[in-house]
C-alpha cells in the first residue's frame, strides 16, 4: 500500500507526471448538443505515423492506416503507381521494392498489451473488462448527465462521487472480487493519493506507467475523452486545469489493483511479464513502417489526382474568373469553407456565370456566445479553438419569450417523466398507441421545419464592430469590386431523430447552424456607421451594395434567405432563380453517392425521416484544403471533397491573414479529416458505433445497447454505405497559393503546425499563379512538382 512511499514524494510525483502525459495522449470529446470534429490522433501529432501506429496498437489494439487489400486493389488498377510506391519507400527509408511485395502479405492482427483485467478474464472466465466498462459507465452516465436523468447524481468531485457509488455497488463482489466496496471505502478522497495506492499495489513504476495508463484510459472509450475535453476547454481559456480524467484513471487503476489482489495466485507471473511489455520503448516495427508507407503511397496517389484536377488546360493560360478584371460581379455569395459548400458553389457558378462565390470559415469572424429566444443557455457559435469573446442575442417581446420558455420547460418535464424509472413502463402502457401514430408520421417524414427566429443583434461597441467587419472583408478578399448584392450564407442540416445532428452542422460555429453568424455579419456590413468608418480602413463599400444572409441546408441543398428588406428586387429575383436551379444540380450530384437516393427530388424529405440513417454524408470524402483566389479552382469539379478558402496573397501585407488561415481553418479542417480517417480505419477505438444500437446516455453521448462504454467519433453509418466506406482515408492535402518563403515563415513560427506536415499527418503544396501545384513541402524542404520546372527551396 501507500505506506511504502511518502505521499507526493519524488516517485509519486513522477507517476502523476506520467498520468498527465497519458491523459494528453487522448483526444478531447464534446457533448452531443454541440459536438465538433476532433483529431483522434491529436495526442500523437508530435510523432510520425509509424510510431503513432505502434503506440495505438499497444494501447488499443487497432490499426491506424488504410487496409492492405485496398492498397492492393489500387495498385492493380493503376491508381497507385510504381512512382508513388518508390517515393513512399524513399521517405520511410525502406529498400526499393519493399512495398510492392509487402502489400500482398497478410497484415498482422493488432494486439493490445494486456491489462490486469485482461489477465484475470483469461484466468477466471469472467469478462472483467466488460464488467468494469459497464459499472464505470453506469456511474459516469449519471455523473456527467446534462439533464436527461430523472434523479440527479450526487453533486461532488468525480472521484468522491464514484467512491459513494462504488461502496453501494454489489456487482464486483457478486462477480468475484471479495471486499471490493470495503476496499473502495478505505481509499482517500484525493484521486492522486488513490492513484498512488493502486499503483503501489500493482508495483507500477515510472518506466511502465505511461503506456499502462494510456492503455487503461483507452479501455473506457469516450468517457476519458469527455473528461479530456473538459480539461482542454479549461486550459484553452487559461483557467488552470481539470482533474476529471485523472479521477477516471484512478478509478480504473483501482479496479486492476483489486483484481490483482483477488487473483494473484493465478496471474502474478503473467502480470510481471505484462509490466515488462508495457515498459518496453514504443518503437515502430517493420509492420508499422510498411503500413505507414503504404498509407503514404495511397496519399500521394490522391494528391497527384488533385494536382491533375487543378492543373489548367493547355489552352487556358490565365485560369481567369468569369468576369473581366476591374469589373464588379453581379452577385457575390460567401459560403463556409465546408466541403459541402463546394458543390453548391460550383452549381451556382454554373447556372449563373455572373455570380462569384467566396469561401471563409463559416463563423464569419464573429466568435459569439449566442442566446436564442426563450432559452436559458448560451451557445458558443465559434470554432472550438476559440473562446467566444462576443455576445449576441435574439430580441423578442417579453410575452413571446415567456411563452417559449414555458413551452420548452414543459417539453423537458414531459420528456423526463416518460424516461423516468418510476413512470416509464406506465407511460408505455398508457401512451403506446398514441406514440405508434407519432412514430409512423415521423418515419414518413412529416416533421415541420423550424420557424425563422428573430434577427440576432451583436453586443459590441462601435470600434469592435468596425474591426470585426474589416477583418471579415479582408478574410474574404472582398477589398474592392464589391457586388451590388452580397450573400453571406451559413450552413446547417435539417434532420430529426439524430443524436449526432450537431456533427452535421457547422463546425466553425461550434456544432450549430451558421445562420446566426451570417445574419450578424450581414447586419454589421449594412450598418451605415460601420460602412462610413470602413472607408478610413481602406475598405469602401459601394453605396448600392446590400448584404443579405442565408442558410444552406446541406440535406436538401435549399437556401433560405434572411433580412432581405431593402434589397434590389431584380438582383434578389436573379439570386433566387440561381439558388433554385443550383439546388437541383447539387441534389442530382449528391444523390449519386447516397444510398436509396434514386430520385434527387426526395433528398429534402430525408431530413425529416425518423428512420433515415444517412440523411446526408456530412464531410465524408474530405481530402483537400485550398487557400487561394477562386479563379484558380473555378470550373474544376472537386466533387465535394475540398475545403475552399478565398485568399489573395498580394492583398495580404505582412502575411498575417496567411498565418491565421494556416493556424486556424487548416487545423480545424485537419481535425475533421483525421476524425473521418480514424472512424474508418479504427472504428473500435475512434468510431461512434452502430446507429441502430445507439442509446443516448446522460444527454452527453451514446452507448451501444446496454454497454456502459461511451462511443465518441462518427457512427459507422456516417462513413460507410453498408458495402464500402463512404470516406476514403487519405490525408488532407493543404494547397496554398502563396510564395513558399511566406508559408515557411508561418511554419517556423508555429512548430506544432509544422509537425503535422513533418510527421506526415498532412501534406503541404504551394500553388502558382496558374493553379498548378508547383512545389511540395517534404521534411523541411520545398521540392518542385515533377511536372513543373522550379528549383527546390529550403523551408
């Protein structure tokens, strides 16, 4: 026990440091109400992909790279060329010809290093890992509850709350751990002290602790990730740290200590061997290096295809936009950089060449805490990387506000009643026939679309409003030739009966729709006082220019317009006509990919269908991030796979905007792409499970069936159509139309960003003025594209 160590002595402090390091190996996760994409490999971003593969095999028993059979089929089809394989071998330091041979070998089945619970399960025949997950999950679902539970959990610090729960839980003793409740009751209330006691019982020392702690945390699925999310937010906002994840680790370690004591006669020798395995350095073996190189070859093939798509035709010497230089477009439409916007933007430009589209992060530079009408909650309408510093609200009459609040509280109370333990069965008996009709109506897509909320207002002084408006205009490169009509279009997804609905909304708006931010920006840019001040900023807006807001529904590809009062009726009619025609084109394109979507006109109904598992594909397929003038990508069919950010480096004095793009939108896009990657290649660790088995727990996440393990990440139906993956797990290719010296300057100032490229998680390419991928960044050096005559340049 702890008597062999002095509390908070050197060895114990080392264990605390290792525990913290293990916690930081986890990705953060956030509640369903406002979930956002997270890079599941965030904790491994500082190491190369082969080392990360070795680490995660030991910690979770998963592969992190594309399946070998997929690589073999692509080699056979010619999609992956011998040059792709040779380049990947060269970077990985493998002998020539290794990958062609190894790709045909069966891949090793990954095996996690065993825990005490694994060893006890083998020795006793009791599935201890499942029991531990179920019991910790039962406590955690109540402790982390966000309003779903009828009886609130004990309000206490996590470890103290679990001690209270565990001392009244007889399940461990019934399963075979005698005296478990008594053991827990004797623990101190401090999770650090409890962790020290458990580590001492297990004879854990610093060498094996990091890997073992990581392994234990991975056995609990999404619960430690939710705890890591709390810690991540607190640290982001400069408010210290949070010990919830440490408490979960102490809880899980306490279980293993109890199991070792109970079954020492059966597993002591095996545990000694397991400790040695956990203490071994994490180094990639040949299998990991080969799999990482095969992934690299697959990525290079996709990047080569992207370069071919973007390359201008021989007769196209300028890749110019649809309008002559110096002439104002008829209409400009600014969309979120979301890959789903690429389809509707291309469709708009096709049906009306007089429309010029623009792309920027969909919060439109307004990071706000928003108070919806009738709600007691404030929504963070901003990227998760930012802490909102502004406030917005929807004004309404007091009587209307009171009515909405009463209706919301009544619905919450009714929902709590029918889910409560004391009334659930009686509710089913009494209301079952009524709800059968409701379910039938829901499955037939009879739900209504929400009414348009009141126009939101931004609570900012004039100077801040001016700065926000100027920043947005520069981010969109709308510094001159502004059109008479400018649409600011956020996006959202109208769906029902979908626990993961927020994952389909705008990630830049914190898992909410982008209508609020769009309306706020349009209001700012129409404000006469702001526009007058923008002249002094060198950003004059023509007097006849009118900004309106819109919301692109990514399920139906319809576009709702807001606040159109005072808009030129001819320009507005032209925009509405283009929107209607573009929506038809976009639906026809998307229907080809969606299961059971033979009739594109039926796509809007999928959002209201309670039985629809795939109302849309979300961001599945994302593979590129392109920052440059729209003229360099206009007319290219990027198939809804590219984030498109408008950027003109010639207007970016000092390259401050380039730095913002690379350190914020690119990072967010990488989180999205890598979340989809992880959910495809390692669904057991980083996927959200099967929608058909989902049960919402605590209002915070989902479990499958009666399992206690929270599932973070994307559901299987969001990345797979039942026969094949809907997302191709290739790395995100970041393409920037800017001088390589400027890009390198940003990388030199941000080593964490550079690590994403240096370690192979992302690739980086510089685009020239014709739209060609002229240079590729590799290991600190810019190399010329083999088809473009440019010299290599050191970063």
